[in-house]
């Protein structure tokens, strides 16, 4: 560690020049593409890293299907025939909330990833960062991002 700091103190040394070049070069090269031999590993790694989001989308879809199934089953029947201790509207509201929140989790992760993809490709203004960040936090920010991207 001490050797490295001495080398940086002398800007003419080869170590200082190599250190500075390695620091700046990491931002100048495009990301490495996966070789054909690593494509299966890359896809598997990507899928594993997105497992929580994929699970959240699955939960959202199952919740929506459960709402449809419950409402179809109870269609045309009087409320007095409902057999569960929890009222029908509470079941539908709970399933709807579960669907909405799990989908919001997955969408915010996707928007956050898109922010990094956007900024990796373009050197853009700070407003880009702000717009993508707001979009990952709710529908109003997502609407603003949508129109901001369309007007660019």
C-alpha cells in the first residue's frame, strides 16, 4: 500500500501512469460481450439474479387469476351463501393488494435496472437519473418518465 501511494506521489513514475490509466480506462471501454461458450452461464446467472422479481410477477398473476376464479364461482349467488368467515369483498381486496404490490416491486426493479442501462450507454444529464429514480418509486414518476422520453 505504501509503495502504491509513493508511486502516485511521483506523476512521472511508471506505476503512477499505469494506475491512472487503469482508473480511466475502466470507463472508456464498452462492456464485454459474453462469448458463445458462456452464454448459458450468463443466462442462468441473469435468471438467478432476477428470481425475486420473477417470483413477484408470478405472485401477481396468480393473485389476479384467484380473483377471477373466486368471482366466477360466486357470480349470481347470494352473499348469504358465502361459506368463509372472511367476507367476499375482503378476500378480493386482499388478493388485489397482493397483486398490485408484488407487481409494483417487480416493476420498480425493472425501471431501476433500465436506469443503469440508460446511463451506461449515454453520458446524460443528471435529470435522466432523477427521472428514472422517480419512475421506480411510483406511477406519477413513471408517467413523467414516459412523456419525458417521448419528448426527447
